[in-house]
């Protein structure tokens, strides 16, 4: 058990640094993942998924053939080592200029006797080399904007007289730079093509014969606010990002004005000016080199825009508090009646026919604001506002609404002081994602059953990948949330973020899984794109200085969501032991004999457990293996090495129907791992308390299994029998836990446990 994520990361890097790349695999290979192709969807052969361009008219080089082998051009660096050195000093360690000079001077002094020199002479040489990179170094440009419309005679707003500097990178050049990166070869993400919107766009594009054989390349755009300084006043930036169908998101522009300015037209005009570079290629093919070295004709399209609710309102030109997706009334967003979706033509018709005040009050339209996407073909901002799991579900609905309502309920029912004790017992963590995983069993016993049922339905909605079940979970959530009206916690559920859940079914059908369209992928870039460049600047008129360091020497890398997906064999599951055994008895020796280990584990029958394990392994392939007989089975009394930790990695397809035939957890069994030795694990078996899920939480309940003599049911199994780790949450009572209880006592003081299916989406699918 680790106090925080960094502790777990440090332990993993030290103890499990050598993954199973050289380890023998005992499982059959998992099915190969198929990439979408024209053959997979008959009738969509106008989309090009790779290969040489069939139209010679658009070929850049006649007879061009991509080179085989690895790409080994490190220009302007002398070698891979020189590049890695620059990457380490500038990006990883963020070494100061003075320290770089000191390091290079010492390095040069050590090489004098060898008549050699370090890769860089000083920090100026390092920075000049970084600036000279031909890849990933699309220069920053700037233009100025000012208001030129009619102004009032008196009390002119300051923004009307102001001049705004907009810094950006040419999106056309940036897209070519990303498409031409050979490290992305074979890394295209096809999940987006599982939705209907991309195919409808392809159908529209294919109606023009000039576009025949072109590749449709949707561009995912997103913007989000970030704060770099709070102590002396909020210094905010609003970076604009762009992403293609590759695992990389890059900063496109850095805005400083559009939230602070009442006239949001400046923002829309800026975006329109920035994307003018790719507008000609949204209906006429562009020619670009792809990562495989082939040239393709490309049609670009503005894709879903990733934004939080304030940005969604700004982008769509609707009034704060109204839905940017549908015509639902601001005062009745929680209505069960279906609503029509907004569309550009309907909006333009209403603006022509109705007055400004009527549009604002009855339709929530800001009529004097023209969305920038209106200037581009086949684009409607109301259709392209993407789902936002982070702000709409996790931080919005869960943290800001439901958790606050629970706290208000506890204050009404128990008073402020006792409610604070209950919230402390629940562990009201500020980390919304972490709290969301453990909140349901923690509140059980403190709140009415309808509140527990509501949270269960809400969490099911967050994890379910079946559209029919998704709608059922949403209906249950809406049915049980009435408890907060009955108890007087809230009088209305007309909240835009909660209302947005009604659109997820349609949005998933349009754009595929919402994970790839979440604002969290932008927030993860804020550190590299905004905060670190700001810290490197003088922090006075810092914007121009920040752009000098945004182009880091990482243009050859592939930036994706790290942490969940790891490299490894595509087998159903495999387990890796820690690199160093645990020195159980002697600090100088990593091995101990079986009897000593049995005493340490308080298992007097430990030699017999090993004897039974060896017997089972010897006859594993025998369908009619003999019954275990301690008198004749081989007995092992030698020394073993003990490992206190291991990592379990598993293949995670979306369909796990092949893992078992039973109804309970797909036939998987649960056990508590005690110690590991010689690729074997000492485990304590757990059994299901109920034949089905707990009716309140929807989670399975297990308890430690005991034998007839009331001793723990302990066995030894091969580690290849382990599929994955599970998260146990104790069944808490309504009594408070003593402060002396720690996480290390969990298996000793509790008698039964929930299997937490909300630990992550893989656990939800498996359990």
C-alpha cells in the first residue's frame, strides 16, 4: 500500500523495471487486433487507409518507394546520443544555462587527453541546435486584431479600443509535420471511425469525383483554461490544441483574452483567421506524406471541439445556463421530454425572424455572435461539441453536485458537527477521480438506500459500454435522484452539466467512445505547453518568451496517454516478479529454507502445500491425474527465494465473453496473495457471500474461505494462473473507524469485502 501515486511509480520502476520481454509465455496468444479497412465496411471504398496513392496525377515523386528499415536521420544532431543528451538537459532535467555550461566544461576537460570534445560547446550551442530541428519546429506567427465596428458616443468599453496580439502556428504546416513523422507509422487510431459522423462526412466528400481515393483526416480541436500564477493575481492562459488520428496532441495557439473580454467575437475571429490555412483543403485534396513514406491526397475536416461548459457556450453562441446541443429550456433542463437538437440553419432562421431580446430570453441565443465554424464547409458547431467526461461527469455531476448534495443531506439530518465526522469517515478526498472509485461503499450505511442506488446507477453509466444498458443506467439515475428533492436538498435538477448526460448516447453513436474526446487529454499537456515555458520566462511580458521553449526536442517521440497501456506480449495475462527477492531471514541472503519460511508465514503445513503444488504441476496435462498422496508425492525441503510484490498485466479486449461460462464474474475466482516464491504464489482463497451482486451497490461481496477445522483455506498456485489484480473495499458498518486503523490492517479486522468494479474500466468489464 502506497501513500500516493508517486510512491507506487517509484516502487514499480525499481522493483519491476525488467518487464517480461525475455520471459517465457505460457499462454496462447490473444487474437490480433484488426484495423478498419475499406473491405471491412463495404460501400465506403472512397476512404483511403494506406498504401501508395492510386492517382498518378497527385504523386509528388514518380516511382517513389519508401525506404525500408529504421529511420536514422538525427539532423541537426550528430547522432541519437546527441539528441538524447539535448532531450535530457532541456526537457527531462530542465537544467539551467549555467549548469549546462559547467557540465560541458567538465566533460570537455575529461576528453582532452583523448583529443575529443562533448556534443555541445556551451548552452548557446545546445539551444541553437534545438532551434534548428527540421521536425516538430513549425514556427510561431502572430497577427493583431482590433475592433472596427460602431462604438458608443460615451463610456466606450476598453476592449473596443484595445489591440490583441494572437500567437499561433500555421495548422497546415503543423498537420504536414505530424503526418510526416515516421514514428507514427502504424500508430493511427481508428476508434473515431467507429462513429457515424466520420462516415457521413466521407459520404459528402465522396460526392465530388475529384476527391475519389482521398483520405478523410478529421482534426480534433480543444481549448481549456489554465492558471500559472495565483499568488500575485490570476495569470491565465487559454491554450488551443489540435490532434489528428495519431497519439499526439500539440499546441496550436495561446490566447490570453477571450474569457476576460466581454466581446467574445474577438475569440471567434481569431480562430477563423488561424484555420484559414486549411480551409481550401476541406473540399479540395491536399497532398501530404504519411508516416509510411507514401504520399496521399487528404481532405481535412474540423472534428469535435473538446471544451468545458463555459467554452462550449462561447463556441456555440448560446446564453450561459442553456444547452449548446439542444433546444431544451434553461428552466426545464431536467425534463423527461425529448428535445430537438440545435442546427446551424435553424439558428440562422431564428436570428433573421426574431428580435435580440426574444432570442436571448426564449431561445438562449446570442444573436450578435457568429460561431467561427460557420465559415467552413460541412461544419456545425452544435453537432461538433464533444462529450467531456472530466468536467461534465467527474468534476461536474459527481463532485460539484452529488457529493455536495450528500454533504448537505448529512448536515440536515445530523447537524454540522456530526456531519463533519461522517464526511471524515467517508474520506472526502479532493481528488475527484480517486474519490469516485471508492465513494459508493463508503457512504453505504450513512445515507438512505435510494442515494446508494442513485450512485450505483451513476457509476454504471460512467463505465458501461453497451448503449442499451447505458440508457437504462441513466433512467435509473434519474429515478433515484428524486430523493434529493424529497429531502429538500435541491429544488431543481435543471443543471447544464447533468443535462449533458442525456446527449451521451447520441454522441457515442456519432463519435465513438468519449475517452478520446475528454478535456483531460488537454489538461495533461498544460504543464509542457504552458506552465513550464512560463517558468522558464522572465514572467514579464512572458508570452513571446514562452514560444521559444514550447518547441521541445521531443519531435521524434510519440506522446500518448501513459499509465494504463503497457508494452508486452498480447497474451491473455502474465505476471512479472520483482527484480530483487526479499531478504526474509538474513540481510545478506535472498534465500531461505522451506521450514523457516513456513514459520515466518505462520503456516505449519507449508511443506505439504509445496508438495501438493508440485504434484498438481507434474500431472497438470493428465486428464485423469492420480489423487494426491502425501506419502508418495515428491517432497521439497530446499531453499526458496521470496518476492513480496509482482505486477499482473493482462490483455484487455472489449469483449471478455471467452473468459468463462458462469454468471458470477465470468467464472473468475478471487484470492488474496500473501507471498510469491519461485514463480508460485501463496494465496488465501475467497468465496462469494451472495449468489449475485449486492442489490444496493451492484458489486460482488466476498469473504475469506476457511476449512472444516476453521483454518484459512490457503493454497499455492503458479503465477500464470493469476489473471489480474482486484481492488477490495471492506464492508463498513455505520460505526466510525478508529483512527488507529491503517490500510495495512484491512485484511485482519474486516470479515467481508466488496470487489470494486469501479477501480477502472478494465475491472468493470472483467467483474
